[in-house]
C-alpha cells in the first residue's frame, strides 16, 4: 500500500466517522428562512438575513479599486452585492440570468442599499430551503465549512455509528440517575446537535445547556469517572513495600525517623501531625500510596516529606525528592543535608546542570544503592537513572511539571520495576471540581494551619509612578532594624533583559539607601554565590535583598517582613501568592507592596485586587481557575489535548456528581459495559488522563 499524504480533515484528527460525529458545531446560521428583497432591505440592517433573486447586472469596476458589483432582483425590489475580493469563477457563476441565494447584512452604500461579501449559494428559483439550522464547525485555516459539513453528513449516515454511538447504557440505570427524562439517547443527541431543526432553542445550543448537550457531556464525564475509578482499583492490586513505623529497642541506635524528630528545632503543628499520621498509614499499606499533600505556602510541607523519606530509609529503601525547578530542588537539598547528614544519611544530588562526570557519579551512587536519599529535578526520571531500591518518590509542586513530564513520572515510578509510594506536594489548592475529576484517584491531605507566630500580611497596590514614595517608606522600614525584599519584574521573553532590570534596580536602591547594605540574587549566579548572598541576608549582613523570582520558594528569613514586587501586573496569581508567602514569618507586622505600571489589563486589575483583598490560597486558586481554565492550572496548556472536550468544569460542575454515581453503578452492576464506554469516549486519549 502506498502512503498518501493526510487530507486536511485528517490533519484535524477527523479521520473516522466517529471522529466526525463528535466534531460538534460551535454555532449555527439560520438559513431556514427566506425573505423577499423588499423585506430584506427593511429587516437586514444590523443582522444577517437571507434573500434571493436573479442577476440582472454583473460588472467589474476599477474605481476606487478593483471590485465586482452584482445586482439581483425579485418581484419586489433589487439589491446590489459588492465583492472586493473575488475569483474569476465567482464572476462567471454570477452571470446575468443566474439565480443566487445570498445571506448578509444590508447597509447603505455609495450607490444605495447593498450587501458586502454576502454568503452566496447558486440555486434555481424553486430550490428548497434547508429545514435545519446550518452548523458552523471549528476548523483550521484553509478548510471550508462546506467540506466539513459534507464529511460530517456522510459520517452521520455511516452504518458503523449505530454501533459506536448506539445506546447501551441500561435504561433503568439512566432513568434512575438522569435528573430529567428529556435527555435524548446519545446518537439522537449528536444528530440533533449537527442538524438542529429550524425552531430549536439556539440560545441553549450556544450555551451548551440544551438537553442534547447535557447527554453528550454526561457521557463524556462518565467515561472519565470510570477510568479514574479503575485506576484507583488497579493501584490497590499492585504491590508496594509496607513501611510500618519501626519501634526501636532501648539499647539500639534510634531509627532515622526518631533521629529526625529529635533534631527538629520545632514541634509539628496539629495539622502537620494529622497529615503525618495519614501518610504514615498509607506507607504501612502493601499497595502504593498516591497522596497529595496540600498546604499553603509556609505551612511546612517539607518536614513531612522528610519524615516520609526517613520512614522509607528505616526500611532500607531509597527515597527520592523531585522538584520542578533547579532552585526549588536545591532548597530541598540544602534542607535535607541540614537534617539528615548529622544522622549519617548519604544524599545524592542530580540536576540537569551537573557536569557529565558529577552526573555519572551521582548515577552510580543511586544505582549502587549507596545513596539513600536522592534529590533533584526531573533529571531524576530520565532513562539513564536507575534506582537500586526506590521505596518512596516525593514530587513537589507537581502541577508545575508539564503534562508530558508528569506522564513520564507516572510511567517511571509506576512501572513494573518499582511500584513505589508516591507523595505529591502542592501549595496551590485544587478546587473541588478539579479534585473530583482529574484527581479522583488521589487521596488528599491538607495542612490547614500555619506554624505559630505567622502574621497576616497586609497587601497594598501602588502605581509605579509612586516609586520614590515607596523607596522612602523602605528607608523608614530599614531604619527600624527590619529587612526587606525587592522583587524585580518577570520578563519571560528574555532572561538577559530580566537580569538587566534587576541590576538597574540594585544600583538605584544602593544609591538611594546609602546606610544599608543591598544584595542582589538572580538565576545566573552559581549555586555557591547564591548561597553566600542568602546566608548574608539571613545573618542580617544584608538588609535589602534585590531578587529576581529565584526567591519564589524556600527562603525563610523571619526578620524580612516587607516585600516590594515591581511590575506585579506581570505575575500570575500563584507566583505572587508564593512570593508573598516569604514575608509574615516573624513577629513584625508584614507588608507586601504590589507596584504596577499602566496600562493595566482588565484581568491584571482583577488579579491585583483579589490579591489585595485575600491571602487565602483557596480563594486565589478558585479565581485562578476561573480565569485561566483547568488546563493551565494543571500544566496541560502545552499539550493542546483538551481532556474534556464538551464539559466546562465551571458551568457543568453539577454533572460531575451525577457521573460519579453512574460510574460507580456501572462498575458494580454492569462491568461488561465499561470497556465499550471507555473505548467510545477516550480511545487513545486514556493515557493522558492518568497524568
Ligand atoms: P512549604 O509548605 O511552603 O514548603 P516549608 O516546609 O518550607 O513550607 O516550611 C516553611 C518554614 O516553616 C520552614 O522554615 C520550616 O522549617 C518552618 N516550619 C515548618 N514546620 C514548622 C513548625 N511546626 N513550627 C515552626 N516552624 C515550622
Ligand atoms: Mg515547599
């Protein structure tokens, strides 16, 4: 068989009758009504109207530019059509004497009433009108609606659809679960959406709340819920090593877990103690843990990760901690060194920026089992790394990994070689709707309490033109013996430019505050240089720290309770929330100043306002979701694979619960139907749902 190049439709993924059937219209045009030209002249102002007539004149004019003018008339009146771009074939079609049906808005032109670039259809005087609304499909450039419509119509007649769209959900189950009985069967619903009758409720079709849409959405969610529940059941059948708490006899050295507890400079908060007992229980199971530890910035998730690692190491297993950025990973590395090295634990560090030789050494340590604790970026899951005996994988800020990376992580730590326990950590709360859909196979623990002594942060929003005032306020602040951060604008397009801006601010502030020591930290500094600046800041040898976003995570200086963020309008919700979490850790009242430059987009304005009004991570995450959509929150933006095509989590949240109940019942009462339903909806996309 020779391979022919894919057609334009195939390139859009429309390569089977089923794919075409599920390619649903984004809107409709009403071509079911025809008006006389006289009526059109009156009714067609400001909205599209359809009329038809015979061509009585057709001429190409060259002034003021080349254009085709066609005049049509019927028994009532005449109308001029104007085409500024046209093909010779069009000109030929609309020759004098031919009949055309046109659709467009009527406006007052230079030579009287006219339609500019109407949609034109060649007809005979008695051509019938369509009886259904005309669908308008999402299409990539260069594909005409006519081609898609034809292909869809043909697909809908395909015999195979009876099978792939036919009803097989038990009527009894549907009757008991669906809220009303006006949701049509799937195949009917799909046909309806492609060809709604002339009198259909177009509003509800557009808003996707029509019963036909509901049925489609319900089925899609049902498939998703089933696959999540199944993943859950499959996980429970896998084996993972059980890590019970080890009680040491009095005359033996304490366990690593006990050693860590003793070395900690603080007591766990109530919330930390609770989540640790939840996680401890998971670790003692013989199937892999799949838990998300959620807690606001500064709530103390790291120590929980360390305790879990200690438990695994007590059983002779390796533990790995992975973070999405080098800086975050490095913070963990430093912290773990501080806690675990005194206990004699061997730690390996692995990141993309290591030299080849260092990397090889680290890999040898990991492979040979010398390294008990392994910390790094997603370099950890690359093929070359193989663990001697991995028992626990901690993934920090997992939503900041890309979808593909998360999939890699899943495949790697979930592979046959080592089903290990997994702990995800995130400071971004997952809104309920998301937790119920994408994360349904995840157990969730929440640290809902900050360590004692944290102060609320008061946030101010200030125009950049008041920079001088801000700097003099800063001076007063430092005069009191307190420290502060100055965060430089994020410039995503250019790291060089970002660095330049930081250097400029550093120089300006050094000049403006001669009695204080100003430090600068940015992403280009080497690890040890960065560490030196941070140490000096921590020791109050530096009073003002000018920084790029490298301080987003992991910095902890209680005496620094003021943060100025330049060009705050360029940061996202989560970034500011994280940054702001650096202050409010000491006894002083904390302040965060969000400086912005005009002009401010509407979204940025709303964002800054929300951030000023609340520091509640949950509220901020919900806002974030409604603004950006779940894809971006989940890190799915790049993949382009919308996981739910027809469901909008905000609009259709109530459907999720319905689908959950239905999924439960289908799995328990009609196990034989489950595969069919999944295949219908997910096909090859099942993999993505697991990420
Ligand atoms: P996050 O949840 O944002 O990762 P961290 O784990 O970095 O937070 O903790 C923030 C700071 O709070 C760290 O300096 C940590 O040592 C400290 N901390 C954690 N738990 C407690 C506690 N129970 N009491 C006091 N300080 C704590
Ligand atoms: Mg953290």
